C-alpha cells in the first residue's frame, strides 16, 4: 500500500483505528473530522473541576478489540466493583458476582430480590455464553432479551428488578426488547474483564487512538465538514468546505446519519435510542453507601441508574466534592426540564435512604443525547451494511457495520482497513 492516499471521514473510534492500521501498512492517510476534537460519541468535558463524560459510558476491558487496540495501562483505569446495588423505597441490596468478588458471596446469596433458582440459572447462562465467541453469538437465532430470559426460566422479579435496569443501561432499552445477542455477548464480557473508566475521562480513549495514529504518520484535520464524495473504480474525491482531496480509497467512519448522507447506503441504521444523563455533586463524605457499584432503580425508570462516579474515579471531582450521575432512558426524558429530572433523582435517593435528606445535592450538568446508540431490535445485525457496500472505492467503518458498542466500532475500523488493503493490492 506504499504511496496510496486514503481519506478517512470521521475521527471517532472506528475512523481512528482504521487510519492507524492503514498508515501502519504504508499508506498516506488523512482523517477529516467536522468537530474540533476527536472521539465521536465518546467525549468528555471539564466543568468547575468535574470530569463529565457525554452520558454515562464505561469501558469493558474484556472486549478483544479493546485489548488489541489500546494500551490499557496508559489509560490509568478506575474500575467499578462487579455487580450492582438494587434499590427500592426503604431497601437496598447487593447482587454481585461471587466468582469475581468473593467478599460479596454471602450478601449476594441472601439477596431477597433474586431466588436461588435465578442464581443457579445465572451460573448456567454464564457457562453457556463462555463457550461461544462474538461471531458465533451474533450469528445465532435471535429474539428479544425478555423472551430469551423467560425461555431460560428466569423469574419475572429477577427480570424486572435486576436485568431491566442493568441491561436497560447497556442497551438504553429498559423494556428489554433489544436483541438477545447483545445481552449474551456483553454478559460474557462482564465476566471476562473489568468495567472501568479512564482517570482522565472516557475521551482519553479516542485521544490515545489519535496519538497512536499520528505516530504512524496519520494527518488529522479537525473542524472540517465533508460536503460530498465522488467515487468510482478508478478514482475517489472528497470535497470539504476548504478543498478537494483525491484519494485511492475513502473510508467513511462518520456517525450513521452522516454516513448515510455521504454514501447513500440505505441499510445504515438511523433509528436511535437516546438518554439524558445528569451529574450532581455532594460534599465529600456525604455520598452513598454503594461503594463502587452502580445503583439500579428497581421500582421505576426515573432515573434508571445512579452511578457513584467519584467513588470509582476520585479524579472526576475536585477536592471536597463527590460526583454522581443519573441516567434517564427513552424519548420522554428528552422533553423534561433539567429541574424536573433533578427532582426525580432527589426523590429517588430520599426514598432509597429514608433516614436522610438530600438538600445538599446540587446539579452540575445535564446531557440530552438523542442518538446515544442505534436501536438493536432482534434480527437487525443480519441486515447491517458491509464495509464494501458503498459504490466505487468507498468503504464503511462504524459500529453500524457490526453492533452498537466500543467493541463493534473498533473491530469495524480494523476490518475496514483490511478490506481497503486487500482491494488495493488486487488492483495494483
């Protein structure tokens, strides 16, 4: 691929991975990103000394692409404790993975929210998914998460009080109508590694990818929007507001709506799940007793989860402060005021902790995210576009070619680079 010029549109996870691999193969690679920094949907901002990720996001270190593409030690990860605290008015109980956190064995065994039969079936399910890899899981017959768990024989209480809020947070779909393939693979990954955030925030992930791409010679142009593409079997041209670039190949790694606009590929999914994430602060020492576990709202979806972020990552809050986040799911949350959402969180905390008042709880920031991930109903993965679906010398890279996740995005970037490499070699 020496002397080949390749343009990558988009500096999210998929685009940065594709660019680095192509440059490592000897290509001259230019990345064009319409925003002023890298990351796509994986973003972080700083406000009043707080580190605020764009929505509640975490890194599953068990993902194969994560282990392959990232230097995890350099990210200085801060890990959540396995499991969760199940919360309802006047009651909180721990449900953990005793195989990974033996200190919670007796608490988990005594948890009144989960029957002994559910616990035994959970271990059997863990063994079942451990025998299958990602490709096998995503090629298997599909159904909704809810029907899948019912077929396994799990109780309705377990499904509603634990799985709905926990996997509602992963799929942004508390109804559990999403693909069971996502459930199976993420369930497998939860056992294979840690759930963590970088000490500097989630945007440290794409920033590391960008640094590694630049080390291979990639040029990253920020703050430029791609106006259009021209591509056939003989040439490819990318037009921005600044200039036009001729290329031997174009990799479109933009968000789904932009990728569909640029390529015309109708199978790129644009139906979305959104969420609203709010960040709050409490004075240091007045936080919650959940330790480093996420808190699940077993009673209702407002909010779906609360995360003790600065307990997990002390760097997320300035001295003397603690940082919490709460996530609200669904379209209705997009229309609520931040004050109304704040009150819902405060009332939930006061219901879970009836002995306390949360008058010192303060709102720090609200993120309204209309497109957090593309919707993944059963069967959707069978109709997602391939890397070579656009015409000419244009290729797709994005989680929408695989499944909506960090794993899907990074794997897609590497596979798109492989497709470009193979096709250019055949044409030389």
